[in-house]
């Protein structure tokens, strides 16, 4: 009988790098499994607490409020009207009328009467009059008027203080 010769390569053991990598992965697995179990238990406890709070909030008694007096209702309506005032478009229109040489010192809006009072400092009186004209050109402002102007000295410079008033239309 002829001898059979198997032509196969001899097996090799893994090298030291592969063994070290395998050991590191095994140790990491042994550390992460208990950590995962601990986090899973904490998650279950938190979910139970959340469900308990949800059921408690659903079964909370409904509080009955006393009826609102007419005076309080009027105050609430007035406060809502002030909140609903479109301040941003008004301020945007005032900024469009602004000029580099003008200094706004005071801006006092009155939501009840829909008026805004302004105090402006200008180097020259003509700049203040030009501001009045620019404010009159704004679509949201009406009845722009110059209440008073006076010459003052600010930081050693001669300036004109202007008192303006305008009504807004919104």
C-alpha cells in the first residue's frame, strides 16, 4: 500500500501582539458586563419613579379659582394690551431715522396713549429738524412734533437738546 502524504502547512500559534490584544479585550469585557448590569438596574428604578410621578400628576386634584373681579379683569386687559404692543417695529422705525451725529438721551413710550417721547442731543439745531422730518416719513409714526429745543453745553461742546413727541399707529 502506498503511503499517503498530506501536503498541509503546520499550524502556528498566535504571536504575542495578538495574545495581548485578546487578553485586553477579555479584561475589558469582564469590566463592562457588571457596569452594564448596574446601569440597567438604575434605569429600571428611574423608569419606575417616572411612572409613579406621572400617575400622581394625573390624579392631582383640580384647583378651582375664585371668579375674577371686574377691576382685576380691567387691569388684566390693560396689561395684555401693553404686552401686545409691537415694540420691535416701533424701535426699528426709530433706528431707521437715527443719524450718526444725534444722541438719543431718553426714549419714553406710553402704551396707554400710544405716544413716545424722546430727548435727543444734536450738534446743530438743523440736525434736530432733519430728525423730525425723517420721523414724519416713517409709516408707523404720526403727529410727530418738536415740543422744545434748547442750547446746552455737554463736555465742553455746545449742543442742542430737543424734546420730541410722536404717536404710533399699530
